[in-house]
C-alpha cells in the first residue's frame, strides 16, 4: 500500500465516482481494505493493481455511475447498509449489486464522523499518529464563488501553516491553516498535490486560492486498531 492511497478514475463509465475513489483511499489508509482482503498482492480485479484501486473497482461493480458521498460509501463497505435517505431527489448513486458488509460487527459510533470545514485542525493527529484517514467534500463554484455548480471529493493527507505577513493566529483558530495536501481522483497522472487555502469567516468555509472550490465537510475515519475478521464476498 502506498503512504498516500490514490485511486483514480479511468474516465470509462466512472466519471462521477470521485466519492467512491476517496472512500477507497480512506478505507485503505485506515487499514480496512487490507483486513477485508484487498491488498496490492491479492484479489486480481480487472486492471486494478493497488489495494485502493481494487476497493475502487469493487465500488464500481456495485454502484451506479452517479454522484455520492464518501461517508455513505465507507459505511456501506463496512456494514453493507447504504443509508442515503430515500427521499433525496438529487441524482445520487444507488446500489446495482448487493455487497459491502465486510465488518458487520464493528460499531461505527465514534469511528466515522463528518464535521464542518472549521474542524480542519482536528485532522492533524490523524496524520502525525497515523491513527486514521481524512477526506474532504468540496463544492465547485463559478468564477465569482457565489454559485455552487457541483460537489467533489478529495483525499486529505496533511494540514499545515505557512507564515504570512501580518498573520498572528494560534493553532486553534481556523484561520491559522493555509495549506493542505490532497489527492484528486479526477487527475489521472497526478500524485499528492499542495493546495493553498484560506478560511472565510463569513461562510465558515475554506476557499482554495487557485481553484473555484470551497471545503464544505471533513470526513474522519479511525484506524482499524483491533483485529476483526472480515466477512468476505
């Protein structure tokens, strides 16, 4: 497994699967993929070579090529339950083949959480202690940053600060953090990339300096610390 799991779309019937690629990276980084039998050396799945790409292929074999949310994908992989509300009218991915449920006996309480963008600083222990995985849900906006065009997801691998003239915030202030590293499932040949961000106190979201993106939510997934026997499919 890479230090930075980086599942990529191949743009062949997976154009809207960013959520599943990011869920695959989180499950791999936090140890669930390996425990479920998805490793670099096992489960020969089509052209997938790495653990995260095999998990991603598993998602693609079980879901429609439509938008979704990493947190629901992670829950489905672990419990087999895909609990996106039925009343949602948006065009979200639905299951086409039953699956998931590799860890039906694990309690998800406290193990998987989603917080607003202002909680970005809480990611730091996950990276320094390697105690789990993080991902971000971003909104892609028009050039004026006032109209949401679509949602996107990125795998998050570091949160940091670079000194700027006149900036005197402490580490508990969301404005302190101005640089992150991510993997973008949409860019096929790209690895981990640095992005400069800033916190907008009015919207309580982080804005990207070089992209028309805003961070909406952050996904936290605790590592699989205890050994659990996965239920294979």
